[in-house]
């Protein structure tokens, strides 16, 4: 199957499973013009967990990531110190609406990656996933941690 066929099949599969999925701490959904997708996530919602992040992780399954949850919206910036795998970073506001995306952050790079102002949630995924799925600003995330969600859990 060619690249285009693979992406279509993966997207169709994700659309089908997302329509019936229940919200859980272990799953984050994103929807936009591309449809919707689900990711298995670990949640980092304490200062220590956010500081550790995905440092020293040697590999991560494709549709897996980490959701960083902050107590309130603020300006955030990430870096890749001690991070061994390239990542996409999806920055969202207090409603879970994607504000910006940084693709393909370089492992070990100490350059600050600004997410913008009024960011409360950051989703880190394997590099290339955001582009493969067509994730864009204004997409919406769904997860129980997003208390004022534009796309609330049922």
C-alpha cells in the first residue's frame, strides 16, 4: 500500500474507533477537518512529572504521547534536554483548542521551543505524526483533564 493509502486507512480506522470511544485518563482525542484521532497518553500534571516529561525515553509507539497539564493558562516553552526521540509538540489553550504546533523537535537540543501565551495543555507525540494526520491550529483536544473543554467528555 502506498503512503497515501496507508494514511487514508489509518485515518479511517481512527475515525471509526473515535466515534464510539469513551473519555479516559489513558486516551486523548483530537478532531479537526482531517477527522479525529486517538492517542494513548501518559499525563504529566505535577511539577515533577512535567519536569521529567519524556526524557530518556528511547522509543514510543506511533499513536502514543504525553499530555502536560498546567494548573492555569500561561506562557510555556519546552526544550529537548535529555530527550532521545524527535517529537511534535501541540500547544492548546484552557479549552483544549490547539494554538500552535512545533514539528520535529530535535533530540537533545537546548533551544527553547515557545508554545505561546495562554497555553494550559501540551501534547507531545512522535515527530511526523502531526503532519501525517494533518493536525492544525484550531483543532480541538478531548481528555478528562481539560476541565473547560470546547469538546467535553460525555
